[in-house]
C-alpha cells in the first residue's frame, strides 16, 4: 500500500492547508493508503508525495485541494 506525505511550511502558516489536504485524501482513499503523514518544513514548502513521487508542489502549481486529490487518485 502506498503512503502519503504532506510536507508543509509551519512558519508560513500552511498547517490548515495541510490538514485540509490530508482530510480530503483520507475521505477519498483512506482505505487504500498505508499512512498519511504531515511533515513540518520551512522556506515556503508545501509538497505532497505518494511514496517518493511528488504529486503536488506549491512552487510549481496553484494550491487547489480538489486538484491535489485528483492528482493523488491518478498516482494511486
């Protein structure tokens, strides 16, 4: 089973975004994941990974929970 990791910038106040993404993914795919973890970062990071594959990076795409869930679905 794959694992989801959400690395977010704590000093930037991205915790709420990380929790929103985690909740949306768990509602959709909770039974298909081994884990869904939050990892504290800094310097503006907000990256979502399925196993070691980056499926979302805020430095490359606008933040959209629904789009992140669709991207996770495609990776699973």
